[in-house]
């Protein structure tokens, strides 16, 4: 039986970093709308600076470091995947489309058969 380690934000400093990152992002959106009269360049500049600052603060937090490590590990796993050749991918796609069409016809025939049995034979509504 494997034990699962649940990791949460533990230190007060880390919680403060996450709160600051959230506040920076939120402040960027607020600044974007408050600077509407100053021009688009000022608006977008304030938003971009605040978003970048929020991402940087998040990246130096423990949660950000864990997210970056997860991304690196995920990328390593993706590199290990053996992707199918184009011909094999096209064949599998064709099989899926044929299966979907066959299932659609089967379900339509089943629906019409049950409709005929219930409404025409049993209830006599038609």
C-alpha cells in the first residue's frame, strides 16, 4: 500500500509570496481598467509588468518551484513516448471514424426499432 504525501503551503513566508503574487496579478487587471484614459500603451504596459511580477513571485515560492519541477518531469516523460508513424496514425483515425459511424447507425436503428415497438405495437399511437 503506497502512502500519498500531500504537500501544502507550510510556511508563513510562502503564503505571503502566494498572496503577493495574487495581489500583483489582480492589481495588474485593476490598473488596466483604471488607466483607460492614459492610452493603450500605458494600460497594457501596467498589465504586463504586473503579470510578469506576479509570475516571478509565484515562481520563487515553494508552490512555484514544485510546479516548475512538475513541468520538467512531465517534459522528460513526454520525450520517452514512442509516437506512431503518420501511416499508423491515419489508420487508427480512420478506424475511429468508421467505428463512430457504425455505432451511430446501430444506435439510430435501435432507437427506431424501440420507437416502433412501443408506439406502434404496444400503445398503438400511430
